[in-house]
């Protein structure tokens, strides 16, 4: 967890495949701890073909059964189906906007949001207007497991929101 925080969490990501990875992983995290998902990340990468959205979008019934039988990942039928549906929507967004990066970062005007300073995790928000807008737009496009709280966690992970605590070496003054 420390290595993830120190080297990944909150650093701006503009690579579409990595954005897709975080979108899928944050969807699978719903109702679970991030620690659980992080420990299974390599298994998820293998199971979901390196998070190649074109491959995931084309998964057959046999590949869905393979995922449901894979003990290395979270075996939740609804989340697996949502990941496949989301891959299809992801590809549509890439066609429409040129990249998923261009689409998703427009919700923050291509800047990292820095909410109010907090000293404790409990004081951090669980959503924001931009996460609510992105969530609504994704849901309108048919995406699943993209509620405002999940999308806020996604935005934190990919650096769209900087929620490092005051006192953290990665904290920046607002």
C-alpha cells in the first residue's frame, strides 16, 4: 500500500490503457477494500488481457465463464459483465473524442483538482461535482459500476483529484 501511495496514487495518467485499467479496477473495488484489489491487480491484468479494451470488448461467453472461474480475481458476474460493457463504451468514447484521456480529463478542465486541505482520511470528500458529472455521463453511455463515489476514487487514483493529506510528502499547498 505504501509503494502504491508513494509511486502511483494521485499521479496524473493520460495513457488510455492505464485509464481503462483503473476504471475497471475501481469498479471491481465497489464494496471491497482497495487493498484487496491491489493485491489481485496482477491477476486482473492477466485475466483481462493487460486491460486491452478492444480485446475485453470482444469477450465471448466462454471468456466470461473463464473469468467467473478465475480465483485470482473478484468473481462477481455483474462486475465482469460491466467491465466488458464498459470496454465497449470506452472504445466508443475513443472514437468520439479521439482518446478516453481527452474525454475524461475535460471534466476537470485538464487540471488536477485540489479540494480543501485535510489532515485525516475521514475528512476527505467521497465525491465532488465533477465526479458526479462524469458518473452521470458514463451511466448515460451505458457504463456500469461508475457511481459518483467509484468515479471519485478513480479520479483520485489517476491524478484528476489530489487528496494527499497535509503532512504527506506528496501534499501540495492549495
